[in-house]
């Protein structure tokens, strides 16, 4: 079983939420962690809190959608620690609203962050893992990638794309000793929810014929808060994947996520779709 101690791990979207919790857990386990996000001040504050001496934590501010920033992240990691053992692709955000109303440019932007930029960064990291014959890629997906919800089709489809990407990549990299796994969080209390709402206000506030259904959507989210998990629930799964010789193809958490995915497996699509609509 790979020891976490000494592993050099890049974590994107690390300034808050799941990314921050993952960085904290990995540092506690002895890993050398490179944290990346757009918000430089929050990133530096986290790095200072985790490792005041700067020996095992490196903060690299940047936008994952920028090719220059992605290349700088990889170069800075190699410059500081000399190698890369793992990449945790956590950066992402959600666009909500009816597909009919959300502009295609906004949809492209969500895919650019959640899918294409993830692929681009992974492409930069993979040669270093493949040539060493070891390493791990952890993609942070979502239960929503398996169970899509009304008025969340755009974000959910980005996470659905990660299902296929992760499975295909796992097969491609197995001969080279590189492990690939997907983490499927359920509803987790982070800044993500408020950020998604803010990013989508212009579509949900002017939803036209869909307006009557939006209140049900909001009520559904309020109900989910009652069973919501915390970021460390997912950070624990990331740690489990990084310290396994043969990680599971997917890790689901917390408990309600496993429950909904079990329903997905057990129930016909029409029945599950009816339940999902009721929860909106």
C-alpha cells in the first residue's frame, strides 16, 4: 500500500471546501502538497496555516482554464519538489437553469472549467507519472454525474462526462502503473452552493415559463441540507484512494450519496426520474 508520507500531490480548487479539506488531510498524513486556486490571498493563508516553514506546502495561484497557469503549476511543482506523485482534479463550479434559457457560451464555459481544463492539466501531469511507472489521478465527480436533476442539467452533464473520462483513462494508464479513480460526493456543505446560485442568478431570475418550478428546486436543496456532509467526508475518500495499491474505480460519500446511487441501481429510470422531480 502506498504511504502518503512524502507523496507530492497537486490539489486544484484548494482555497476552500473539498479542496481545502483534502489539502489539510494530506498534509496531516505527511504528504507534500501543492495547492492551487484563483484566490491568491486565501491560498497563501491556507499554506501558511498548514506549513509556516513552507517545506511541505506550496501555494500556486492560477486559473485552471489558463494554459499558461496550468503549465506554471506543473513547472512550479517540479521546481519545488522534483516530482509529481498524484493529481487531485477538484476545481469546478456549477451552472444552473433551464437548458432552453442558459446561453451556449455559458454552457461552454462550465465545460471548459469542469472538463476540458481538467483534461489539459491531466495531460501535463501524466508524462511524469507514466515515466516513473507509478502515481494516481483522482477526479472529483458528483452523484449528479449519475443522477441528473431538472434545472441542473448543465453542471450534471459535466460530471457525467467525468464518468466516461475516468473509466477510459483508467484502462489507458493501467499498463503504466498509474491508478485512476473517481470520487462522487453527494450534497456537501461548502461555498460551492452559494457560488453556483450567484453564477446562475441571471438565468434563474429570468426563467420565463420555468419560473414556477424554481421554487420547488430551492425547496429540494433546503431539504438536502438536512443530510448534507462536510468536506472532510470527501477528503477522507481522496486519502483512501491515494494510499491504495488498487483503488476502487469509484468512491461515493457520504451516506446519502450511497443511498441515492443504490436507488439508481435498483429502480427503473422512470421511477427514479419521478422521485427526483418530486424532490425538486
